[in-house]
C-alpha cells in the first residue's frame, strides 16, 4: 500500500532520532527520549529510538531504554557510519513509510537540522524547527502557558485534540508560537539541545528495551556526496551547555578586550565556571564562536550567570534568561540585562569585577 | 554556469521590535534588512562570478516591497533578480515555501553546472528548513552549514560546520548549498552598481507564471496548503524585577557576595 | 529645486552609512591618535567607486552626480573628518580640474587611474607667501629649449601630499599687462606626477585636527615635465584655480556638515544615557533646546550645501552658492561641535569620546579652501557690495 501521510489514523507511536557521532550516542538523544517518554505516556503508545550507524555497541543501544525507549530501531550499515543527507534521509523515510510513527523528534543539531527538513519534504509532512516545549495533552499545555505566557488561560478557548503542540521562540524570543501539524503524519519536530531535561537513568528500562535490527536497503548510488574528512576542532571547545557557572562578556569590554576577557576568566575560575560571550564579541572577533550565548549561539541555564558589560539584546536574553541566578554588571543603568537580572550593579566592569573576585575568594576562604 | 541565490527580506530585530496587541510581530513598523546568512550566500555566488564570470540570479519570495532588497543585491553585482510574489503564496510554511521556490528555480532553469545557494536560516524564523526542502523538491544533493567553498568545474568541495568541528564534502553540480554568515563578509554595494541596478532585469513571478508546475497545487501552497499551522502565539511574561544594588564600590560588592553566600548560591 | 533624493541617491546614502559605520568609524580614533593616513580605507573606498563618484564611466568614474559625491563626503565625515577630506581633496581639487580643463588625452590617461584609486590626487596652489591671495605666487614655470616646462618653487599645506601620485600645480608663466596698463602675473596650471625629476614632498605638518590627512610641503627644483602637462590654456591658471576652489568648497562644506551631524548624533546618544541629578541629561530643557538649535542650524546648512551641489550638477553658476554653503556649514560645524563638547561636560574634553576630535576637526573647515572671511568677500562681491 502506498504511503499516505494524510491518512493520520494509520500512524502510531513516538520516535526519537538518536544521533551518533563516531559511534557514540549524543546526549541530546537522552533529553529527547526523556521528553518523548512523557508524550508517549500521555498518548498511551510506544516510544522508539532510531539509531543509524555502523557497529554501534549494544550497551549504547540498550542504554536508550534507560532513558525511556521501549524499542530501538537499529539501522546498521557501512554507509551510515558517517552522516550523509542522502543515506540518512533514505533509510529514515523508508522506515517511517513502513512503521508509520505519529510523532518524530530530532535533535536540532547541525545534522538534525539538515536531516529533518529533507525527510519532512520527502514524506510530505510538517516540521517545526528548534522547539523548546512539547505537549499533546491540552490540560498540560494550559498549565505550561500559565507560567510562560501573558495569555489569560482560564478565559481562553483551546481546541481539544491530541495533536503535538510544538512551542518555539520566534524573532529571537520576542514571541512564542505553538505550532501544530493536524493533517499530516508524522508530526515532526527538531528540538533545541539543552532545553529538555534528561530523566534519571533507569536500569530496568534498559534491560527491558527491545532492539530491532532494521533491514537497510542502501547502496553507494543512493549517495551523491563524498565525505572526504571529518575533523574535530583542534582547540578544545568550551562546554557552555554543561557548565554550572557561566561568566559572559559583552560589548562593554571594547575598551580593553584582553583585560576584559582575562577578568571574566578569573571570575569564572573562582566560581568554577566557563566564559561565555554575547554575539557582539564573537562578531568583532574578540572571542571564538563556541563561547556565544544566545539565539544564534547556545542556550544555557546554569546555576549562576554573570553578565559583564552585556547590554542584553533580546537575542542574548533568549539564550540565558532561564539561568537560576543572573548577576549583571553594566555601566548603563537602563540596559535591558537588568530587566532579567537577579542582582544588578551599575558600574564599570573593570572596577567591579576585580572587587567581586576578591570578595568571592574571601568568602570561600572563610568557609 | 550560473548561481541562483535564494534570499529573504526580514525585519531588523537588532533594534526595537514592535509587537502588536494580538501578540504578532508588527512587521510594518519595523525596518527590513536582507537576512544575514542569505547575504553570505550572495557573496559566495559573487566570488564565484569574480573568478569565473558566471551569471548570478537572485530570487526572493515576498511582498512587492522586497523589490528594494533585490535592487540592492543587483547593486552589489548580481545580474538578474526574480521576485516571487502572489496572494496565493501568502501564509506558506517552510514546506509550502520550498515548493514555490523550487518551482521558481525550475522556471529560471537549472543547468548541469549550476549551483543553488541559500542562507542557512532566516533571523525571523530561524528554521533552517527551506534550503534542504528546496533541494529535496528539486531532487538535488544539498550541503548545509557551508563555511568554505571551492568550485572546480562541476566538482564543488565545501567545508560543512559541525558543532565540534567540520566535514569536508565533495559534491557535483547541480547542487544546493546553505551558507552560514561566517563564510565571508558580504561586499558593499558599489557606487557604479547602484547607478546600474535599476537597469538590470527584475522579473516578477506570480501565481499565473508558476501555476503549470506540478509543485504548484492549491493543496500544497499558501496558508491552506501548509502542513503546519499556528495553534497559539503568545508573548513571554516579563520576568519579575531583580535587585539593583546601590553603588558600585567595595561595600556593594561585599554585600552582594554575602547575599549570595547566605542563599548558598556560591 | 527638487529636494527629494532619487532612488539611487537613497541607496547610495544607505551604502555610505553602512560603510562609514563598519569601516571608517572603528578606525577614526586610531587615525587621529597616530596621525595615520587611512590607506586601507582609501583602497576600500576606491573599490566601491568612491574616488570618482561623479565622473562619467568612460573616464573610469562611477557615473553618479555631484550630490551623490557630497553625500559621500558628508557620511564619511560624520564619523571621521580625515576620511572626508581625503575624498574631497582628491575629487574636487585634482580629478575635477583635470576633467573640466584637460585635453582628451589627459583625461583618458589620468582620470581612470584617479577614479579607480590606483592614484591619489592633490592640488598645489598655496605657497608660504600666497594663501588666500593667489596673486602672491612665487613658483615659476619656464619652457626649456626642448619644449619642456621647468618648475621652480614650493607649495605648502598640501592635502593628501604624502600619498598623492598626481598634483595639479599652479605656477607663474609670465607677466602680462592688463587693460589699465597694470602688470599682472600670468598663472598657468600643470599636471605634475610624483615621480617627475626635481619634484619632492617636504615636511609633514603637525595639525590640530584632521590629523590623519597628510598635509605636506611640495618642493620643485628644476622640476622638468613635458609640454603636454600644461592643464588648460597657458595663462588661464588663475581662472582654473578659482573655479576648482568653487567646487572644492562644496566638498569642504560637506565635510563640515558631516562633522556637525556626527557630533549631534553622538551627543543625542550620550545625553540619553548619562544621568545627573537623578535624570537623564536629555530630560533637561537646556539639553533639549541646545540640540534643537543645533539640528535646525545644521539642516539649514545642509540645504545650502545640497543646493550648491545641484547647481554645479546643472551647470548653473554656483560660485556664490558654494561660498555660502562653505561659510555657513563651516561656522555651524565649529559652533555645533563646541556646544556638543559642552553637553558632554568633562567626558567631552577627554579622548574617550569622539566629540573633542570632531571639534578639532571642525575648526579647519573655517580655514582651508578659502577662509570664512574669503567666503564673505566672495558673497559680498556677488551681491555687488563694493
């Protein structure tokens, strides 16, 4: 029977694309499985992980069960070792056409954002990019809106359905939009890395999970690109997403770029964190792009976020405003960063930061 | 050989962002710019033109005022422009948009040695979907997140960014590349280019122009043909006010640290 | 007079602004502090056609009009007075006299090199004993037995001199007697190249403002140039110099206009941020009225400048218009930048903010290419007041 994406009743189950690089499953996959588990429970359906690769260790596949997967579709093929759009799209679309999942989540990594749209276009279905929140249940969605929106939820009419409600920021976070894909299946979504919480690993789930080896129909003729090499960045990139403390610098360091970054490094050192930055500093070439926090950079929610000389453009705020404690130092008292800051100091970062470093050192020494 | 570059005019969100009472963006009240990644795509195409003398055609889907942006791209050195504009195309999501743009690119004509360029993503939607979806609709290979391009006849070698490094990929024309703004610094319009840009060809493709393409079907384009719809849109609430410290001297900093200490934040 | 900019002019303005903001502004402080001629910026401007904006394409120009050129000088000067005067001196004082007075061969040879920025141009009229009084010239040019011209003398305060390849030089070629029997110096114009034998660039002046502009002495010691370097007819040099300065004044007026506008922009930004007595200083009526006055004056100057440019474009007489534009724009620039420094208070006097530089840069616009007093002489003479 021909595949028909508009025959919505024929689709069942929640899938998560579990991306691997060099044979190792990426942590985004665990976040997505944890989120997918909730959706699958609300719908009363199975949660499946989909892994494409070559000779992936079985323990890695089993581990997906520990984060909620009932089943793992494992597509093992030599041509799936390194990602290519053509091979991955073909294998995934074949599998979707065969098994017909109703929801398909993909991590919004550089690879996920290449793969997702190509698959959606081939399958003739909708794809919502870079989602930060997912719901199927209207009541749960309303609860979510109560804390995250200005909508008067109790006096607003919501259409009752179990469509996947995919919420994402638009215009750099000025607006939020919840998107649905009511007429086609699967309902596809790419999800921002670092946004969904990973649930604790469950040994029993891992033991229970079923690994199904998928028969992969793939040949070299299906692939129209040659991957000549895959190279890791020489320099160790900063792990902003995993950091407990982020000390970021902004345009305010223009007076003495080196000095400003040095102060941030020192403060980060005292607090046990890493250095982040606003887009302005990256664009000016003062600091590497891997340090960038914000809409076009990384989304972080550390325990402490210190903003030094960052005015707080909305694009930056979008990437850090959910941090637990935000401390902002800026010369300009009307800087928007102070609107989201837990603590604000209006002053010169070159004067305030050294005092802050000293005071924190003293406080730590006193313990 | 020619380069076809897809570009989008977007609201300039670097300044003040105007939001209407119903929570939607007040586009009319905002300045418009050419999307950053798309400018990198235009520059990439123009550099190939500098080296090979190939033709560069820019294509944009949008309302009639997008002509202004296209004229600016012609002033940078592009040779021809196509504005895809029709009421029937309005409200398209990425899927529907890619169908329309793919039809427009087919109408422009894709030769064996052509390259289609897109920006990675637009700053208003940040979806990064339209490029790959056009590639699928045109049945050509794609490489996204392109940060370096070398063209040697029909062989194109590109550097594709990953979060933790990059891939070097070789692909044959015709192909589609989506470019990141880090790829290059787009050139300025030149005085001479500006003086010529209103004499260069700019064609408008409307529904009539494209309707015979199988991709253009009322069930797959525009608001009604889009697979995705907006269920709700809303503004995030303003976060509760934090605490502004008095002064910026040693006493202030020590007070802050003692608060942080008391709350076990440090 | 149509005060609406064409679509092309609107687009040019946008391009100039973009370029000024991204390429010129970040260097302005460095250029000033180091008295550095912004060579790289000039190359970039040349690539975009900004070194020959209003000359026809057949001579390598960009084919735009005089107003488009004025806007370029204005926009660059908003962020860097040095960059503004480099374009102005090159275009108005070197390209223009060659374009307007040169033979076809001269135009075909020099203009493409100048318009593409491969060569930079300068203008040598002023001498130690002859500034505003052009008749006080001492430099001579004599024909030798081979028909070459041999120049002797020196010029001072020559803008772009250290980096220029081509100079339009004025020299005495004889003594004539006018109708009333008075003896007058016959002045002629020449095109001199930097590499010509006997030509050298002398000492570099240390200036109060526009510090990155290269202002030097030119020395000609038996400087020998071929006969075909005579620019215009022999004896017509004084007229060429005066006409060239009419055009040059529009350029300097644009520079002054830009400086005033730039200082106002900086001051508006600053007064909205700076808090005193618990209020932003933009909330004080003094700030508001000062800025209102400054803006109104600057806009008035702008229309004088633009109107002079349009008259030049339309080949209408514009000597008095250029003089009025320069007088008003220069005095406005000096006044406005001084008042802006005052609104900045102590910070305005420091080099942390650009307004003190703008104030220093503005002063020269009242002096070079005819002092304000000379402009008043030109205007009153045109009014028949004598």
